[in-house]
């Protein structure tokens, strides 16, 4: 299974596979510490061979009958014949994820520092602004898989800057991010238009 990007990982941590299956009226036949056993919903399973593991950052599954495995995104793709982007939007919709949810942890951090009498500098404001910008961008491009990689690269770039509490550098980086996302969005729209034209 491939490593998921931070934004996707945060969604998978909030939505468990067992919860999704229960919403589809599929329930475990056995349960152990850190494991759930099901009759596989992906093939005609004569004996329970579908396992969900609860011992990592988020739940994963493996069927020892049909050999399929992965995380919740993979499972929804298998069950519903969705694309990866469609599965991500499905999970985000189930969780009712909004812009506020994306920045709430940073907001709580800012309020906590404020209540302790600690000076809030512009770094926290830029963290909120960058998080909001990236979240809105992913929504605008329908969580395009290629753009998830772009956003992940941006997070990796700014993480050491945030850890170093370098507000001046972060401000300069943010200005570049905004310009880059505008260009990326045009690229995504053009790519989709070409795909539609080719299909016709």
C-alpha cells in the first residue's frame, strides 16, 4: 500500500473502515484486539477471510481470499467502482469536512497561547492562511491526485520554516504559493477540457 499524503491521512484517521462498513450494513463476524474479521464484501466468500487491522495510524484491510487490501479509500474504490478522487470526496462529505475543520487545530493552538499570555506573532496567522488556501485549492480541483502531490510538497517545504518560527521567510513563501496555485489550477482545468474533447 502506498504512503498517503498528510491531508488524506488526516481524513483516514477520522473515518474508520468498520464505521463505513456498518453504514453499508456490513458487520464483523469476529473481533479481536486490534483486528476485525468479516465475510469479504468484495467476492463470494465462503468463509470469513476479510481482516481489518487497527494497529497503525489508520485502519487497513486485507482479504486473504481475493488478495485485495489497502485503506478506506481503496475499499470504497473496490466496492463502488469509484476513482480515487471520488472516494476521497465521499469520505470528506461523510465527515462534513469544512474550511473551519481544516484550520481548527491551528486556531486552538493560537487561542491556547493567547490564554497563557504568550505573544501571538504573524507566524500563526500565516499558518492559518496557508492551510485555508491549500484546502480551498484542493476543493477547487476536486482532490485531483496529481494536485495532492503538489500540496504535499508545499507542506514539506513549509514545515521546517514553521518549526524554525521564521515568519519573514514564511510570508515570502506564501506569496509564491498563491501564484503557483493559480497556475496549477489553470493547468488542471486545461487538462480536463482536453480529456473531455478527446472523449468526444
